[in-house]
């Protein structure tokens, strides 16, 4: 019986001695920037509690002023009494929010630590532009950014890079061979990446090289392109190089066009005429 009492006293003494030489320590983790959207974002995933005598009491605390309203930890967290609650609400702005972790163990020891967090939220413009261009032509983007927010500064790129002079500049030139949709993607200063935001849809009109000789409608006559337009209807004339690049366009009510005078270099060209919703093509040779 005496030996049992001595054993109990030793256990109590060891616990008291351990508690006397061990200090409750709390580490809330490193300051963190969170990217949105995300499925679930947790606070305190890297938090540590050391030298605590079970059972511990936990309390997260914060105060966030937005306008005239004050938000507390219970407004933002699923549970302020557990070590790793998840966020149920987020501020839109990227300013730092300070959360303080309070810990009290079963013998009354207390410690606290703080962590700063912020959220990267992107905003997207709803503008969407559609352009029809001929194969071989190009178009320049307007140089505007259509994504905002995040943690500034933002680095905005175009995707895909296909057909672009430089996908890293806003005012890039686009010259795709096939119809292409171009999106902006933003990367902010903490590495968060936005969703792709559709801005330009470029539809390519193929320059079909057809050697169709319609002498009843139009033909080459010396240096001129002559066509049957006695009624002086509106004629849309387009001239392409043999590679399909648009080199000249004109709208006229005449019945001829002096192409040899207009075209700069000798070679073979494809002339396309649209009149009364009908299209005609002809090969034109400039010597």
C-alpha cells in the first residue's frame, strides 16, 4: 500500500515538474494570401499548440471594418472555437485581416498568436467583341484590360498565343489563319490566376482562290478590270494576293477599275466582286 502511494506521488510530482518547466506555446502560422475561387479555404491549417495540458479551449478573434459595419470572426468563420475552421464569407478587397488565436489549457495557462490573411478576388468585364476579317488580314487589340481585382499589380496575357504578335502585351496584333477566340488571363502579385475571360472572337473569311472566268459579267481588259454594271448598282470589290492577303478594297457604282494603276507590284491577283448578293472571282495579271 505504501509503495502505491509513493508511485502516485511520483506521478503527480512529475506532472507538476513538467508543467513548471514547459510553457504553453501557440503558433498561428505564417501570413497567407488565398486565391479565389476555391472550394473551401481553411484558417489555421499550419497552426501549432505546444506544451498544453489537455483539454484546451480555443477562440479565434478578428475585427474587420467595412464602411459602417464591423465584422467579427463569427461572421467569417464556420466555428471560432476549433483550430482549423473554414471561411464562410470573404471580403472583396485584398487588404490584410488580422486573426488572433487564443488558447487556454486545462490548468489555466494562456497563450495567443496572430496571423494575417488576405484574399485575391478577380472581377471580369462582360464586353465581348466579334470581328470578321479576311484570311491574311490582321487586327490590333484595343490595349484595354478586361480583368481587374486580385492583389496588384496584375500581369495580363492573351490565350491562346496562336496568331498573335506578342501574347504578353494588351495591344497585340492578331493574324490567325483560322477562326479563333482570344481570352485574357490575369496573374496577380501573389501568384493567383484568374479564370479566362473571353474578349475577342475573330472569324476568318477564307480567301478562296478560284479561277472563274465569267466573261459575261467581268473581265480583264488591258490594265483595267471591266464588269457589267450598266444599271450602276453598288459593287464591292476586293483584291487578294496569290497568298490570300487582302491588298485592296473598294465600293463603287462604276463598271470598271484601273487595277494596274492601283496595284503596286507585278504579279497574279484574285479579284472578288459582290453585287446583288452574288459573288464572282477572277484572276487578274499585272505585268
